[in-house]
């Protein structure tokens, strides 16, 4: 598992982020304080405070470089 900080400070960024990670079969969790939500859930993402960076947990040991390349626009 790898964790990175991401920023999703607009509706368009949230939509593009969900589309970017939906192409991977792995599990992704967004962690904000005590809340952990499925990163592929648009409704879940909008329940978080998007004004500050959010921690993204990537649950895989494979394809990390490919995933990080897809996430580059959102990394803090």
C-alpha cells in the first residue's frame, strides 16, 4: 500500500480524478481526518472537506508507477 497527498479543489478535478482511477481494478481510499471513503465514489468525495489536501491510499504493490503517472495532475 502506498499513500500520497492529493488536491481536489474543483468539481471538474473530482470528476477527472474518479475517471482516472476507475481504469484501475485496485482499491483506492481517501482519508480525511477520521473519515475513510472509497475514492471511486463521487458522492463520497463530495462529503469530504475539499479545501485542503486529502490522503489517498493505493492498495496495490503492482503498477504503482502507472497509477502515479495517472494521478500526477492531482498530487500535492
